[in-house]
């Protein structure tokens, strides 16, 4: 059933804005033994990149790995001609991290989850629309 719903939505979207040129990319960082230290998952469509997930092992946080992973995602987005990158994060995760890397908050949901908030960020990669 969900496949049919997606198929219908994507068909409609194509009639409105053309093909999405959808890509999903996973970039990971590993130690010498092959253990995952962190990674980023991005989805790209209509010249935009969405950061679905960015995670860094607790032992590696604060050492620059998250910055390197996010910069790699931005590099890939630019290489494919994407004009912006966007994401959301919770107040207990990393809002200041994204702000320090040039992301601008454009929205916030308070009480999501209870007692916390969800923040929405964008970073423009190129000037043309």
C-alpha cells in the first residue's frame, strides 16, 4: 500500500515540477578495524539536499568528525548542482553545531517532544534558484 501511495504522489509531483532526480547517499567514517565512527545520510531532489541523519559516536564527538561529514555532504550537493541543503534537529541534539557551520534556522516547533523543541535549518550553496 505505501508503495502505491508514493507512486501516486511522485507522479503528481512530476506533473508540477518535473523529474526529481532523486539520489540517496550514505557517507561513513570508520576506524582502522572498520568500526563505524559516524556517518551522514542525505537525500537529494530538485536541486536540494536534505540531511536525513548525521551521527557521530560519543567517543568521537567534539573532535571535528561531524564537521567533516557535514562538509562532505555539502561538497557532494555542490558537485551535483544543488542550490541548498536543509535539515532538522532537536534542541537536545545539535542546534549550535549547525549554526556554527553557517546554517540558518527558519523554523521551530516547541513541545516536540514534550519539554523540548525541533529546529529547522537551511544553508544556501549557490545563488541561482
